[in-house]
């Protein structure tokens, strides 16, 4: 089974490059819009410029109190290579419930976004909270994962706003399907795109079920922003589904 390789081209704007799973000499570089490749959509310059700048400043300040999650595996403590916090979006109760969910992250509900800018709330329409992340530099990131369906219910829509430094966002199919063996045209398996300041990625269903996403650690793919340097901040808007959370917790135990 061939391993797909990502091609990165940071000059591309609303498009990104992806490779299929053919042997390398047969692989085709394809330049397609994100929504042609995956169930995701990308919106550049999402917020009015001054609002994005203010939000970046506010989050940079807030992030001084954000914490790096920790967890234990086989008696060894691991620390997440990013700092995180939760913001409520018009539903403080949901935030309180989330605190008890046993999430590995240290939850801070210090700041409510309920009174936040109207356009941000429009983006977050059906969302009850936002998970905020700070990646100080290219040495911080988040590994390939799907967002936990036990808290979000099946087929969630998640909107992710990037602020500050540009970082690479990678989306890859969750299960490897050997298209060649099945006699089909190879499907796109992995796609990379740079996310500059003020870009919104909407992960529509079934992104969480069928794809994994990540912000890989990098030496070269971190383009500084004048206001934040190498720091990238991210807000992912989600809707907590307590009814699914309960079922998930029973299943997990
Ligand atoms: O920083 C990002 O763009 C992704 C964050 C993410 O995937 C998450 O917090 O679950
Ligand atoms: Fe995620």
C-alpha cells in the first residue's frame, strides 16, 4: 500500500495541493478547492480586518492564563504542545457541563464570548462554545485527530478561525483505502493548506467521521504575523451535545 505524500505550496491562496495514493512516479499533483477534496470549506478574510486584529490582541492577552493539557500513559506524564482554554458562546451552562466531562485539558471559562462581536456569533451560529488554542511557534502543534464525537454528537459541524501566524493545516482520510487494489481511481488521501490570519475553515460532516486533521510541528511552515510573531491562535466553534456526552461516557467507562 503506498503512502500518500503532501505537497505544500504556500503561494496558493484559496486552493491547496493534494496527492493521491499511487506510487510516487505516477502520483498526480492536484490543485483543487478545499470543498472539492474534503467536506471542508475555507473562507479567507472572514472578519473585518480591524475586528480580527482586535480579537488577536485580546486572545494573545488572554492566552497568558491558558494552560497546557496533561495526560498519563503507562505511568508517564505527557504535556500537550499548545495552550488551550474554553470560551462560552451564549451558553454558559454548556461550558459548566464541559468542565465535568473529564477532558484532558485544564478548562478555564474566565472570559465569555457571549458579548462578543456579532459577526463572530454569526459564525458560531449553532455553537455553544469555542475551544481556543495557542501555538507559540512551529515547535507547537496538534497531532492528527478527529474531534471527540462523544461530546459533540455524530456529524458535527465545526468552524475554526485562525489568527496570527500562518500555519499548515493537514486533512487526511481516516481509513486508508487501497483504491488501486479495488480498481478505482485513487482518491485524495491527504491535503495540506496554509491558514493565514483571519481564515475560517468550516469542517462539515462527515469530516470528523471520515477524516483526521492536524497542525503539524514545523521548522519552515510557520509564517510570522506582525502582531503575534510566530504565535498562532485558533478558535474552534462547536456545539456541545450533553445527551451524546452521557452516552459516550457510559461507553467509555
Ligand atoms: O488549530 C487548529 O486549527 C486545529 C485545532 C484543533 O483541531 C482542535 O483544537 O481540535
Ligand atoms: Fe480538532
